[in-house]
């Protein structure tokens, strides 16, 4: 628990730390790596294959945000895109976790929705979320590509990712702020490619 008597950083200092992580992310994630993620997702969606997205906690909200941008619209009027959030069906999540295990709640849904040529996008600030790791393993078994948004090093997801977008930080809130910037860029780029 945080000590309430400890001085808090000023807003200016906090925004400065956030900006530093974004600049470090800009330097750490080469444009060709992001381009590879975009290309895989565009190819899948253009062929009518699914983009499955998952994460826990704040990353679950990010997974919902990403699919909302792609099913709905980001900046352009266009057809709906086949993006499915694995973090939002509470009946599936709670039933499967209760009867089997939370570790396999995303892998089970991958089994349900996977199509060869599709893409699984997983968000985990540590890269070690057991249920996201299990989903990546399931995705590979079903012929899907994998893209991970993680923190520094990529954790266990590094070895399971076809494309790894690793923010160079170990501080969860700052990683999540960088993830937002990265996936907004990704959504804009995917939409621009498919809007025609």
C-alpha cells in the first residue's frame, strides 16, 4: 500500500515521465516491426479472417477499445472489420474459469473463433500473463499469427510472438499509456489500408 505521507510527483513531473517512456518507445520499436504487425492484421482482415484481442485488467479494457475502433470506426467511414474481444464476454469468462481454470479462458475462445490466417493480438504489461500465454500457444496450434503488446523484454510472450511490440519500461501505468499510443497508431494504419 502506498504511504499517504510520501510526496507525490507533480503533474508536470508525471507527464514528463510519460513523455520519456513514449520517446523511448519511439526509439525502441522500429517502424518495420510495427509495419509487420499492421501487415499481418491487414492481410487477415482483408481475407475475412478474424483479429482476436485479449488482455487482463486495464489491458482487457484496451482489448475492448481496440475492437471497438475496428468494428465501429476510428477516423474513416468503412465496412465493419472482424475484430473480436476475448476479454469482454463475462458469461464465457466466468463459466469457463469456474468450471475449468482462468488460465485457459482465452485459449478456449481461440479454439472457438480461430481461423488459419487470422491474428491474435495480446496485451500484457509483464508479458507473463498465463492466460494470454496459453492463448498464444493455442493460436499457433490453429494456424494464427500472434502480435504482442508488452513491457520491457516481452516476458514469456517474446518467444511466442510473431511480432513483439515491447515498451521499454517495467512501470505498468506508463506501459499502458504507451500501449494506447501504439494501438491507436495501429488502428489508424489498418483502417487507412482497408477503408477503400
